[in-house]
């Protein structure tokens, strides 16, 4: 585990015994929000700025999100340009777009110029197209930002920063160290110096540790690591996260087809990507669009949830239709209705269990499409074992209670539990692979559509077996 350097200073921090650390002695909670609102209404700019001075930009972004709209705009206008710019980078897209909507062009330009190119590109992407086109030519990094905006927001090109430290292979380490110092104000989080030739082709990397520990007279080419991991700008951001996780990287160079250096992606951006992808998967598993945010309006939330509710409604209707088709069987043995919830629950739980492992494996890159049949074969064996045990427990309970025609009911339930376990578990394992093959997020396999499908299949199996044994 890395040790912190006692000689490196950092802002004062304190920790609540029940919560995470926060900057200074100020914690963003309901009390501080009320205090800020009161001070804003009284026009106490100095006191407000003193209160937020100890906050990190992420804390200021949280504070702005908790304030009423009018107070949010007032506080944001009072923030120093550097803090306001850093805070913009920490905001949710909807809040950021709202704050910047009516901002004068000169102020907007000054704020964006305070940001790294990756964050600046995100801010420009949130602006109306007309506003972004007006602001872009006035920015210091206009050419770099124009290039970044050409890439999709969820690609390596969309999250990379153009700022990086480049050194030549024939330089001494002392010259390379001076290059790091010269770029310190422009390049945040310098982890690595990238060794390039005159054409910007990436040749290797030199870590800060090497720069500090190796003799200053040594040449860069003699200490650089030529075995580096890089990504192309078109790679999906989720794949970038997997690369960083697999190889324990803190930054990743982005190169074009000719291996020319284009930019870099740092660990702080990768952490955001991993969190965003995890939140999207959780929402997909819950039957949401995977894009719902806490600041969305009721109409936006409804628009994301309603389609899946309609899917569930249609599926429930189909389940009811299945039951109606076998009305004669139910009339012959009314006791069968008692176990309909058992059948649907068994199918749903079995499917979710197998789908969860498949989705997790595919998302982490531990499972490939070629592993589909092997995975399904293993899940079938698991389904047989679990189905036998569950069927035995259920049949034993029914026999002990003496419900209805015990022999027929026990046979029906036993066969149903075994068959439903097999079908649902196979579906749960197969569908994530199928969705991945179709280019769809496999997390959708745990949504309402698949759950409803297993309900329909489970009920059909149940009543087909019952019809054969009772009629």
C-alpha cells in the first residue's frame, strides 16, 4: 500500500466519526445550507466566501446543488474564477447547463479557460450548439477542444485531456525534470512524462520516480519504459476503465493509428467512468433507462421509467393469458393456484442469480462470447442441483400438509421446480451473452423484460405439466 509523503502539504481536513473526511471544519449539511441561504439573502458576500473557502470544488458543487435556484446562481456568480471553473467540472450535467444558460459570453469564456481540456470539452458539450460555437473561437485551447468535441462523450477521445508532459529521448533526466516544472501550472496530476520523437510518436514513458531517483546526467532513452499500455481515441470509456483496473495504471496515453500522442486519461476521470457505468448498470437492472439523475424533473423521470412499466404490464397480461388458457386445469385442481407465486418467484430468482454472474463477468472482461456454451453448461448443472433440492423441500412440505391430490400435486410441483430452474437459469446465463453479441448492454438482461419472460415460461411449464397429470 502506498505511503503518503510527510513533506507534501495538503489542505486541512477533518473527519466525522460517522462519515467521510471533509475539508477544513466545514461539512455540507442542512445547517450550512440554511446559513448560506441566510447570508446570501443579506448580501454578505465576504462571509459566504469565507465559509466556502475551505471547501474542495466537489463540496462546492454539492452545496450549489442543495441551494434553491436563485441562491445557486447568486453564489456561483460570487465565486472566484478559478474555484468557479473547478466547480463546474464537478457538477452534474443538468445543473451545469442551467447555471451557464444565461451567463455572459465573456464570463463563460473566462470560466472555461480555467479548466483542463477534457473538462472544458464536457462543459462545451452541455451548452446549446449556438452558444458553444460562439464561445469556442475565443478559448485559449480552441483547436484542441474542437478536436475533442468530435469524439463521442463515452469514448477515450471524449474523456482524454490534451495536456501532458512530453520529453525527447535524447534529453538528460535533468532536462526532463525541468520540462515537468515548466508544465506544472498547465498540467494537473503529473504522474508520467511521455517520451516522444519529433513527430510526436510515443516511444515510452518515464515515471516521476525515475526522474527523481536516476542520475540527472542519464539519458531519457536509457531509463524510459518502452513497454507501455495505450488506447485509441475511439475505444469505449468502459474499456478504458477495464484497462486501468487490469494493469493498475494511474494514467493512460491516447494515441492515433500511427502511435502519435494525442492526450492522456488520468485515474480521476477513470474513477468517474467506473462509477457512471456502475450506476447505469444498476438502473438498467431495475428497469430504468440507465440515465436517470436525482436532479431530473418528474417528466424526465417518468419518460425513463414508463416504457419499462408498459413492458411489465404487457408481460403481466401475457402471464394472465397463459393462466386463462389452462382454466380447465385450474377448475380440475384449484389448489394449483396456490403455487403460482412460488413458480414465478422460483423462475425469477434463478434467472437473476445466473444473469448477475454473467453480467458481472462480461462487464469485467472475465467472460468472452466464446465462453457462452461453457458458462451455460455449468449453469445447467447448478440448476439441476438446486432444482432437485428445492423440489424435494417443496414436495416434502406439500406431502406433510396433505394438500389436495397429494400424489398428482407433488409430481406436478417437483417436475415444475426442476424444469423452471433449468429454463430460468439457462435464460439468465444465455441472454447476457446474446445481448453482448447484439451490441446491447448485458445489464439489460436483469431488467423487467427478462423477468417477465421467465414468469410466462414458468407458468406455461407449470400448467402443461399439471394438465398432463390431472386431465
